[in-house]
C-alpha cells in the first residue's frame, strides 16, 4: 500500500520518517519545503499539494496543529482520495471533531482511523511512541503494520472517538504532573538539597512519573525543549475541560492547571515550550532549577 503523510512538524516528521525506514512507499507534503526535502533524502516522494498527494496514494496520514487546520486539509484531500481509502489522523482532536470529520470523510467514500500518539517527540523519533487507535476493527487490522512502524505500543481503544478521550486524559495528567514536578523540584532546591540527587531520589521513589523522568531533565538543564508549545497544551486542556462538562466529572486539578498555563502563555507566549510552565515559579521566587549532567533534548 502507498501511504501519504501530511504535516511534517516535530511529531509528524518523525512518524513519517518511521514509515519510510520501515520500507513503506511514502509520499509527503508540508507547507515548509525544507521539511519535505528532508524526507525526500530518506526516500520519500514530495507532493506539491495535499490534493496531489491524495491522488497518488492509497491512504493518507495527517498530523496537524489544530482541528481547524485538519478540516481545511481534509477538504483538499477528499476530492482526490480513492473510494475505500483510509484517512489516518495522528493529531489530537476532540471527540466531537473526530465524529464530525469522520462523517465528512464518509460522505466521500473515505473511512477514518484516529491514531493520536503519546509519549513525546523523542520516542516518536525512535519509533517507540504509544499509538492510541479508535475505529473499526477491520481498518485497525488493515493498517496494523504501518501503525507498528510508527509506534512501540499500540492500543485499539474501541470505536471512533475512543482514542480522542484517552489521549486527552493522558495529556491532562502530563500537564498536571508537570506543574507538580516544578513545585517538587523547587521545594528540594529551597530546602538546600542537591537537585541532581533529588531528581534521582524522586525517580526511584513512589512519587516518580513519566513527566518527572523525561521533562524534569529538561527543566534541570534549562533548555525546556520538549518540542510542544503552550498553545498545544491549552488546546488539550480545553478538550479535557469539555469532557468534564460532558460527562459530569469535576476536574479541579485540571482546571487549576489550565489557569496556570493561561498565565504561562500570557508571560512567555503561546509558542513557548510547555515545559516553561515551571519557569513561572522560578521567576516568581527568583530561583533557577539548574543541575549538571542533564540533556538539552531527550534522545
């Protein structure tokens, strides 16, 4: 099968590269021609537009920054996609967005498989990111090999919309953990502890988390470079609050974290790294959380 991949940013670029490395025939498109050229060097063909890409492949992956952008691109590719083709969406969308856009695709004879990913860009680069899939079983089976090329762990969550819910839950937890980890590291610093040893002790304790073990290192380095923005964090936290209202679940911690990220965007801008949310506390207390021996980016 020939796959197309649209959206070659920090995340999508790595997912597309994993497909290429696994031996799939891949055509790519991104508005930034430099990103397309990078994938051409790996063996991909570069299309001049989303429509051109859709016309020459069997199925299309997308990884785009917002539901609005996804909808614009979807309309461009539906006109050219072959009847019976699959649209596989790696972006994080709200459940209602998934169901609505799947309906639009279905009207053009195209079926949708949602496959948002979680774990961080560094795991995507290694082909080890976790893939959360929603959609019909036969589509999951048809594209399992491609999904296994981009991810280390694959979970078929159920029908369309299921993956959107679990992806938002995992991101909600990650942002809560990030704010909490900043507070924990600041307590250690102001308490006179060596931060490297404190990070190691937390990692070996009941208080550890995936966020502490990964993004905590970037905080201690001072780069904060997780390749994920404040705007994207706010988008996902907004989805979480929407689910809370829909399902009648009070989300006290998520609500407080949303307000903290709104403050982070106001201070540092929407394109600032989401990990910089911890810098709010550093700046307020005029205390940097730096330690030797931690990387500027995760590998």
